[in-house]
C-alpha cells in the first residue's frame, strides 16, 4: 500500500509503516525513509543517477521489527 501527501510517500512493507521521499537527476540520487513506529531513519545519497534507493531498501529490509 502506498499513498502520497505533501511530497512524502507512505507505505506499508513487511508490516512496517514508513514514509519518505526520493529523487534525483543526472549525476545524483537520494532517498529518505522514516519508520515512525520504531524510530529508525534511513537516508542515502549517491553521486550517480541511481543507487540510493537500492541501498535504502537493502538496509530497511534488515532493520529489527
């Protein structure tokens, strides 16, 4: 489930609710995910046009529930 408001997307993945924002342009990319129930914040920046979202997803999947 995903919804968007005020530029932040909210999602429920694997039972964990999160919200955040991602984006980029040629030569840069960033992703931010906030997990309000656990207090974790995962952020990544990349100096390529891709990559940050994959890092944030990888870390987010391994956070304690």
